[in-house]
């Protein structure tokens, strides 16, 4: 081993606490890349693979009814490669063990032997597929099966054509078009209350009276085909059959959710590592600079003995490399573990077969390179000075620290500040850049934590707005068909029901100046107190007596303003009405359109019809209420607000626990690393000065104040900066969550910021305490005899 | 393996040697008896002080001479409350320094001791005035910093930072800082060690002046024998013992010193 290597090894051991603190910050950077990048790429590649193996369609359309022969015409559209027609219908289910009625989305399986590989193929995750000819065997989706503890062999009762039909679950399945199991209509749902049922074609056809016909079509495109052209052709072709407007993958609910998740993770996988990398570079720079300053004479000796500048420079770069060498494997290890936890959460929400965390080595490789470069660039400036230092000059002590009167001094003397306080302030004034970077480091720790935790506040706020302000009904009842408003009395007489409000959701296509958008038009009682129109700020808006209210997103798509008139195609009837836009609503979840229930009835010309009801109860729902609801064939699904909020909270809590622990640990590491190294360097630079003060009769505590005063001021100054940066960070992160369908208002909760502040202060105090202990062991005798 | 620093061929410390000019002042400020200091590092044992007895009287200026390793700095450190003896006792007025803990020693330094270091040890971020103020702010009955600096002849340099002062000026600031608290004892460790003759003389004159004006018992450590002439009493140390001690009949002024 060369002498320089021995020196490196021993010095690294001597300053191991500093090296490790830097390595830990680097580990944080690598960890976030590995965990977020790996989860993202695992999700992406599992989805991609599954889209290919499951033959995920490119274009989707729903319609009222078309004869099977139309499929041949669809297949003839240029650019269309394959066509799969299906029958899709929501049916009422009675699920064993579930007191509420549930909704099953019945999706017909391809007729056996119909040839070709089907689009949106169902992947069996357990059990078996439906046997040919077995018309009461079905497959159910994973989330629904798990939430209701349904296993192959279990029986479900569906109400089909007003008859109770017993269906046997033979397998649990997944399909590329239902990775995300949500009904995608205006009615809320929870995991137990909504599931996908893949059923034999004859069963679905019989249930809907669609023998020889279909109401749903999926289209696979030929390579190079343009989706927009095919969509236009499909719309034209299906228009006479009640086509609701074809959509491409990006508008398909399940794919859209997956893409949103990938975008979010992409944003986070960039933002978090960037913070760590910047802090790591700063720490490396300050520690190596200080090391070089204390070893000036050694450097001179090395050079005098004939070591080249390059060899000496390399020696000091090796300290940075050593920190990276410890931090990188540590980061990879923790990152893989955290990534597995995150991927686990995703697989609860998105049912992607084969979704497993795998470290993305390309991203990791990139992270390693970036961390190494950050470490080296941090050290480079200091090392450059070493390389340029002529040996003779290096043997001389460095020029004494030059202080001069600074602008603050005048204020200082007016304020009659004590001398120690002046010392602290001058120290900061003398190296403003270092002070600023130190403060930025602590602020970054606070910002990262506050920003990341704010995401949960933002989500919580959204849920609060949605379920405590906008939708306050205890139960939402979805009806299988449209009924007169007088049905209200039936619901009002149910046990425990104190109030009933009525609703009607109608699929419509809104058209304006050549643009169009298909939405569910929600018609509500104007005087309703349960389902209300609420904007992003939580303001409640009244439903105007006439005309339509659009979410601002929809208005943007249609390029329409208040007062304009649009064409509204009633997709279930094939007729069109003109309607005036009377208000716009900037809301959390869009796209939506609202009307007054009575106004909608008269516009459609069919009187007061409804297909949903909101119930308010005198307490928790009683079992006889559900019994009676289940006994009503009219009732499709029932969703309990409490169950839905609980389900959401559970999922968020799981993700929050992991994220909070990870972010708190790593933000603490950053704060600890910055303050510890700052104070450690201060002690090294000023050890002699502080020991002199001890000799002069200053107590340990007084000297401790002078040592840690700078760090304390920096930390305190960093806090408001951290709040501001935290809000900006939260804004950047929520930007990743904002899509055509959601907007996430940033929320600044005092409790979150207070918590983040407390964590940073604790970490800083810990670093200060470590350094204070060290300062009490200063050698007072040596100081009398040594020169600087 | 215990190792004695030097073979013990010198005579026992004798407090009565060369001349005895006038009666000794009545109550000693310091009274050391049987003072022994052993430094252990690993297997190595160094006896820095060996059963040393000594006194220092109020207002007295004592010059402590000796070669490197003779134990003079160790003695000064123990008197100054920076180090503790392995055995023996030191009394400062009616306090027993040997029984004090670190906190009490700090308080002792703060209230009673003024230090002057070979390398000044000024705080670079503070001006001359502020360096003195640093100490007066924590002292019980201090002078004004300006008065202390006037005493050392630096009235016109009070707002300068150490980097703007010459070595001699820095040392005089250090003396002002040491005396501004009106200490009972002033301990100077090689105060001229880093200075040229002319500047050194100026610094010694300042020490002489504050000793006379403030009456603080003063100990000046030096290996420069020429300085001995300015002392009331001169103590020679060899191998951790006092090998010689005598009183000067007349203190000569710093200007008359030469080396």
C-alpha cells in the first residue's frame, strides 16, 4: 500500500463521522432514484408487457346497440387491424358477506372458437377460465374479489332481467382495460361495491337482449395508423347506433390512471434526487476545502518531495469518491427495499399481472454517475487550489484571516450587541456564500419534508372537499333504470332515512364550434343539500334554474364561455338539444356538466325522471335498510360514503406511512449533515480561538454559544426559507398530479410545516449537541504553545 | 516503564539563595506544596514536576526561567487553573486549586487570572477594543476596554482588527485584554517569544507597567535569561524542580534589558 493510500485510509477513519454524513446524503439521492425510478420503470414495463400480451386495444367505443354485421364495417376502416365487439352492462349483485347491494360490470367474453386472439384478453390470476357452454360461470376482477374475500368456487347473485341469477366464480382475472377498477361514471364506488365480471357471451347477450348485437367495441390499430382518423371514422360509422364517441388510449380511464401515476413518479424521481445531489456536492466541497486548509503544510511537503500536483489532487478527490463509494451501495440497498414497498401499494390499486419491483439498472447507473460527478464537482474547486499551490508558498501559513468593519457593525454598536454576538455575525458576514449555502441546505431539508408531506395534505383536502362539502349523502343509490321522481317516497320510507334527494346521470355529447366532448350530465335538485357544486377553493355554487354548468376544463375543451349555446346530443336517445351555458365551475375532478333536475327533465322532454338517489340517515346504516334496498330490483348499486372515505384513507395511510418515514429520515440526514459539518468545520477553523476563550475564563456553555451561534442563526434563517421552498416544492409535485381530470390545490397546513420544522430543528440540535460535546474537550494547554 | 526526565543531580530546591533584599511580603497569593505532575501517554511516563514547593506574593513580578521540558509551563498551567497536579497542593489565597472541578477552575480563571500567550491568541474577527470587551463583559469589576488599551499605549489603534496590527501591538492588546478584568494574577507564557528585541522590550515594559500600576502578582515564563533583571524574584527550573531562586535587589526597567 502506498504511503498516500495509508494516509487516505487513516484520515478517512479520523473524519469518518463527516464522511458518513455525506455518504448518507448521497445514499438519499441514490435511494430516491432507485425507489421512485425503479417503481416507475417496473410499473411502466409491466404495463407495456401486459398491454402487448393482453392485446390492449387502441380505440374504444360504446354505443346503444349495433348488429354484429357492423363489426365487419368497422374492420374495413383504414388503419384498423382488429375489432372486438362485446356486450357490457352494469348489473346488480348480491355479494355474500356484503350487506349492501353492489354493482357488477358485466363484460362479455369472446365466443369460444370465434377465432383470432381477442383484444383486452383476460388474464387468469387464480382459478380457471370459463368452460365453453357453461353459461353461469364467471371471472371476477382482483380488487373486488379481495375486498369481498371471494375465491374461485364462490357464488354471486346477479339481478338479470329482473330475475335473480346465481353465478359461480371460477377464476379471478385481470384485463388491460381494467387495470384500474372504477366505474368511471358520476356515481361514486368503493372496492367492495364495484367489480368487473367477465361472463360468457351468451349470458351477457341474454341479459341485455343483445343476441346478434353489441354495445361496446375495442379496436386494435395497424402499425402507423393515426388514432384520430380512425376515431373520426368510427364515430361516423357508429353514430346511427347511438355511438357515444370513440376514445383513444389516452382517454381510456384505466390507461389514463396508469399514465398519471407514471407522470407523477417521473416528477418525484427528478425532484427528490436533485435536492440530495445539490446538498451532497455542497458538503463535499466544504469538507474537502477544510481538509486541504488544515493540511497545507503536508501538501507542501508532498510537493517538495516530488509528488505531482495531479497525484496530490487525486488524493483529495479520493475523499469525495470514498463518500460516494459508501453512499451508493447503501442507497441502492434502501432504494430497492422502499421500491418494493411502493410497488406493493401500486399493485393494490392497479391490477397489473407480473407487476414486481425490479431495480432499473440504467437509471441506477445514471444516478451513480450523477452522484459521483456531484461529489467530484463539489471537491473540484478546493482541489484545484491544491494543484496550483506552489510548494514554497504552501509551507508558509495561510495569510491571517482578514476581517474588516462591515455594514452590520454600525447597527451592532447601536443595538449594543454583546461581543460574542458580534463575533458570530462577523463570521457569517465574512463568508456569506458559505452561510447562504449552509442555510439553503437546511432549508432544502425542511422544504423536501414539508413539500412531500403537503402532498398528503392536498389529497386529504381533496377528499374533504369531495366528501364533506360536495357529496354529503350517507348513501348513494344508483338505479338500474330511469324511474319517475315520485319514487322518492319509496326511499323516504326506508328505515333510518331522514332525507332523500334525487339525481339523474345521462351520457351526453357536448358540441360547440366543431369541438365535442362526451360527459355524464349530472342533474341535481337545485335546493339539494347533499350533492352540491363545489369549486377548488371549497366555495359552494348554486345550480342555476336553467341552462348547463360546465367544469372549466370542459369549457376549455369546447372553447365556450358563459352565455354561449351548445349542442347536447342525448346519447341514449340519439336526439340533440340546444342549451345555454349559465355558469362555469372550477372543480377538483372533471370533466363534468350539471343541470337542475327539473330543467333537465323539461329539456329532454320526458318529465321528472331520475336514476339515482342520495340518502341521509339518522345514524349508521342499519342492516334492515340494506336488506330492503337489496330486495328492490330497481336498485343497482349502493355506496356508503363512510366506506369510501375509509377505503381511501386506508390506502393513503399506507403510502403515507412509508413516505413519511423515508422523507423524515432523509430530511433529518440532510439537516444533520449540513449542521454537523458546518459546526465541525467551524470547530476545526476556530478551535484555537475557542480554546483561548476557555483559558480566558469563558465557560463551556459560553464557548458553545460562540461555536454554534452561526449554525443556530443559519438554521433559524433557513426555516422561513424552507417554508417558502417547501411550498414551491409542493407546487412542483402537485403539478405532476394535475391532469385533465384532476387538479390538486396545494394546501399549506400549519401542523405539517410545524412538524417538518420540528424535525429539522431536532436534527440540527442533535448535530449541535454532538459538536458541543466535542468542543468541551478542547485542549487548553496546547493552545498556549501553538501558532495557527 | 517509568522514566525520569533528567537524572537527579541538582540540589533540592532552595527558596533562599542569591540575595535577600528586604522582607518578603506577608501572605502569599499562591502557595504550592509537594506539587507533582506526571504525564502518562501509553507506557511512557513523564514527570514534569517533582514535589515542587513555591510561593508567589501579591504585587510580585516573578520571572520563571528554564530550558524546554524543565516544567515551567506545566507549573504555569497548574497555577492558571488549566491543568491539575497529580499530587501535592496549590492554594490560591484561600482557595484550594487542587480540589476544584472543571467548572470551578473556569470560574477561577474568569475571576482572578489574566493570561498572555506567546502567539497572542486574539480573536481575528474582533477589533482591539472588542477583544478587550470580550473579557470585560464577563468580569466582575473590569476597567473600561478603552482604559485598558490606553494603559498599553494603544488608544489610537482601538478599532483595528488583529490582522491590521503588528506583532507587538497584538501582544499589547493581549496584555490589555488580560489586565482589563483587574486580575489578581497575570500569567505570561513566553510573551516575547515571537517578537523581535525592540518590540519585545516594549511588551515587557507594558507588563512591568501594569504590574506596578495594578499590583497583580505576575509570572513571566521565558527561556531568555536577560529578562530576569526586571523581576522582583527569579526562579530557575530544571527537571521539574526549582533549582535556584533569588530576589533582585533592584528591578531594572525593561528599557535597560538587552539580549
